[in-house]
C-alpha cells in the first residue's frame, strides 16, 4: 500500500487564531470532524505515524489549528473537533468562529476532508459544516470512519445512503464519500488519490460517479452526483 502523499508529514505550527497561520505556503487541505468521529486517528493512519495528531480520550480537548507540512509542500490542516457539549459556551463560540473564519476566508485552502463516524453520518453539525464550506465551491471528501465496526453489508448500505443524502441535500456541492478504517488501515490509498487530484499530483482517472469499487477487498466509495453545475474528535453545541 502506498501512502507517499502523507508519509513524512511534519508538524509545523499550532495557532489559536487563523490569522496567525503562515501566509506564504503551499496549498492547504483541511481536516474537520465532530468530536469522537476519529479525525486524529485518521490523520495518524494516513501519515503512518501513531502520534502525529493528538488522540485524546477527552473529546474537545484539542482547541488549536494544527498544521502539518507534507513532503510535496502542501499542508494538512487539522481543525478543532466540533460538537462536544461539555465545554463552556464561550469556548464553543470561539471554536465556531475559528472554524467558520478559516473555512470561508482562507485563500490557500483548496478542499475539505470531513470526518464522520460511519454509524452516525450527517449529523446536524456535519450538515452545517457542509453548508459553510459548500459556499466556497471547493470540493469536500467525506471519510466515513470506524467502518470496521460495521459488517460488509452494513458498510454497503451506509455508503449508499450517505451518497443519496449528500446528493439530495447538497446537490450543488462537489462531495465525494468513502469508507475508512484507521484500525484496519483501509481507505488510505483512496484518500491519497482524491487529495492528489486536488493538488494536481494525480491523473484524473475515468469517472466512477455513483459506482462502487469493484475489488471485494477495496474500500467502497462513491461520488455524490452534483446536479447542475476547529483538532479533536460526538455531541452537540449550537452553531447558530
């Protein structure tokens, strides 16, 4: 399995304010997700590093934007996990402002990897995240994590349902989806292919829109058809 795009990622900086992020750098790919969705574990699995991103047993503990520089010069930007209820309202508001500002104002940002627990995809806050970022017209790739906790049949049904939801609720947002397991290390090559295309490092292959991977051992993925056109890892703040 090749994961050369993410291998040798190096920590660069942590900031509490997006305005303190480096201004002169390569393209940025943001990773965002609900607390406990498995975002830090996914980043570690992609990078082949057990502790590159901090995995906390206390959801919502990581409150900073963390930047990891990839070998190709692009940056993986780990945003604070959202949706953890047991933090003060002021902290939740701070995270909300931080996430919204970065996702809508950062010009270096070229795409969003949205982490969702495969057993609870498209929560209210996930939908709000898609609405925020979807206005930019930039692509979103959804990782349905913890897929190892589902049977093969459940995985197929979950992915198909997620694809239908994405297409129905966000018809004009370029969204792709796949199953992912940090534990089993499945789905890594697929993520690399998608982000590699965003960065112009991978040839864009024939469209597989709406189709599943054919190999029985390959992670299943589909693309939600477009019609026309803050680092942490499960709960709920209001993001209104």
